[in-house]
C-alpha cells in the first residue's frame, strides 16, 4: 500500500511537471482561428482609427493582411506572426503607425542584453549588461551576417522616408534585441570594432524581463548637466511623461535658473519623448519661454478637430540668459518635434547643429503607444498632430556636421561643447 502511494505520488508529480512545461510552451503559439478573428478586427477598425487614411491605403493594407491570413499555419509563434503582419502597417506611410509585440509573448522571449544605437549608418553599442561589449563599440556582423543585411531585415517592419531613419527606429524600438527570436542559433558570435581594433564576443541571450529591468534602470535619468566657466550644458535624455520626474524637472530648472548662467545650451541630439501626456514637456518649456503659446497648433481625430492644444505658460522664475538648442539628424522623437516647432513659433532660443531626418506632423495614440499591439488588436482612436512644416535652413543659425566620433561623444556626454560655442563667435 505504501509503495502504491509513493508510485502514484511520483506519477502525479511527473505529470504536473510535464503539464507545466507544456502550458509554458503552449503560450508561445497562437491558434489560427483566433488570429483570423484578430485580422477581421483589424480590417473592420482601420477606417475609424485613422482620420487621414486614404481609400487606396486601406485597400492595399486589406489586401496584404488577407494574404497573410491565407499563409498562417494551424499554430504559429508570436514572432512568426509578427514577421508576417508587421510589414503591412507600413502601407499607412506613417512612422508611428506600427505593430508592436504583445506583452504576453515577451514573458518567454530571450533577447540580446545590449542597448543599440544607430548613428551615421553605424550600429553602435550604447551599453551592455555586464559590460560584455564596451560602450562605443561598432557592430560589424552577428554570426558572420553583416550589419547591413541584419538592418535590411528589420527595416521592413518600419515606415520612414529614408533608410537611415528606418535604421534609427529599428534600434529605438529594441527590434534588434529580438534577433535571437527571429534567427535561432546555438550561440551568437558578435564581431565588432573598438578603438580601431577588431574583436569577437559570444553574447548570451537573457530573458526579456531581466533585460527590461536593466534597461529601465539605465534609461531612468531624464537629463545630464555640465558646467563650464562661460556657459552651462543641459543634455535632455527623455521628456516622456513620468510622475517621478515632474518634481525633478522643477527642482533642476529652478536650481539652474538661480545659478544664473549667462548662456545655456540644451543638447537635444539624443533626446527621447513620446506618448500622449505632454505635462513634463509643458513644465520644462515653461521655464524657458517668455511667450505664452500652445505646444500643438492642431489635433485631428476621426471625430473632431481642435486648435491650440497643451498651453505653455511662462513661470515667474524663467531663464533670462542666452538660450541655445543643439540638435542632430536624430532629434526626431514626437515630443522633440513639438518642442522645436513651439520654440520656432515663439522665437525661443537659437538652434545650432544638423537638420533632423524628419519634422512636422505625426500621429499619436491617446491610450497606448504604439496603436497596434497583437493580440488582440485594441479598439482605439488615432490622433493626428499637425504642425507647420519646418524650414530648417531658416531655423538653424549655425549648421554643424557631426562625425561618428562626435555622435559617440555626444551619446556618452563626453563632448567638449566649447567647440560649438566657438563657431558662434
């Protein structure tokens, strides 16, 4: 009797373990009938979600999505599904209308523990977990596949007017981190150059949750500050909404203004900022401008149109010295576009640097960023933010061309900014 109980206990334990692993494996696959239902939702909701979508765009998108439905197997992995569906969203010809990964798929995903940046056609390492690859390294290939070939694959998921901007967003949206999910291999050998020397490193993939936690810590700071004898530099890293940064923005800006520098240079060369809550950006600009105004001239949805959105009201204690903005080709996040447009309209500050890769209008989403996250597609409404098209030849007072060395130093906040002020003399 005792032996029988022990045998049953062992059998049930083994079955429980097997069922657990089967359930975890099952979560990685999607059922074709459910995907067909999702595709029906996509096709029925598209016309309502985009205020400026054209009939031809809807037809082309519908055709591509229907073709995908015919190609689906009975069970398909999240990443196979993404690989088929994501390119169809480029039909809308909008950089911020794109498919993102369903959060449920990320719990079992394995990724590269690296922070990639794309500058001047080069794939750069900004940081790596455990410093396995030094910051500033330039990736040449992965498993002997060239960076150009790798970038070509990921660019098909993104709409942008130039190949360079596609490469930029592929890194900013962490698509390259999912390389191990798209290209399965026993190991991943990364070939890179650092300080004119060539190296090779085997990079181990880590769970997405571990990478995400590390990434959030690395990217939690919204600014960096550097003081010279003649001026102060404030480097903006991220102006996206964050409750913990509201107090910090006020504190930092008040301290900076009270220190009374005669010149302030705000570095926007690597600045982020996106979402639908502009409050951090509103507070930040209120310390810089002397003019009241609206951040966004006009917003349009499928159902209404509104002019003058998100008021900027100057603080009693605002910056009184000479104000400069340093921008680069990559100053193209939505909030940074809005900042540049507002400052141009209100004559706030002087712009120096490069013309951004894109400017002007963009789509946003009032509930979630981005609009589409499989699975299932949420029913939300698209918002179109309309600006006057900026003529950067007129906005930029002094054009500066950045080399790859400049980009690396700007990323790490190691640049000697006195060189830029000497050009203004």
